[in-house]
C-alpha cells in the first residue's frame, strides 16, 4: 500500500527558510519522478517542483532560485528546501510521484507552511 507522509512545515517569517520532507512507502521512490505541490487557501493544488528519476530538476517560475528539490533514494524520501520565503508561499505542501504530467498516487495529509510576520 502506497503512503506519502509529509512533514516539516511550520510558521516562518518572510525571508526565512524551511525544509519539508516526504517519506514514501509501498513503492521504490528511485524509479519515479517526484514532485512537490502547493495548495494555497481557496486555490487549487499547483505544481511547485519536480525531480526526475535521473535527478533533473524543474521549478515553477514563482519559486525558481529560492526552492531546491532533492531526494534520498536510500531513505525513500524527497525534500524541498525553501529559502527567501514570501507571503505567497503560504499553503499546504504535498508530494507525489509524477507521471505523464499527473500525480500518480493518492495524496497524503500534506504539511502546512505559513509565512507571516
């Protein structure tokens, strides 16, 4: 059974940093592209960053240069390092495997990131 468990969110001031984690179980993360998504209040879930099975990364323009996605295949974990956080980065962050431009598995509970002064 596939499970995705996100953690590491919290309250941070603008300009601060946070690193969120996603531990996967039920599948070998190394075989998949993995993505982080953000769902801001009142908005749909949107793609933030992706890391391919070959460690190629891509980012939404809104986070390029500030966020870094990485993976630890031995730990079956994917990370998102978020620097220079802005108010607009506030939202629930989810991870998922990505295939053919779609999320592959059922969503986890997410981890809440709130950027506030």
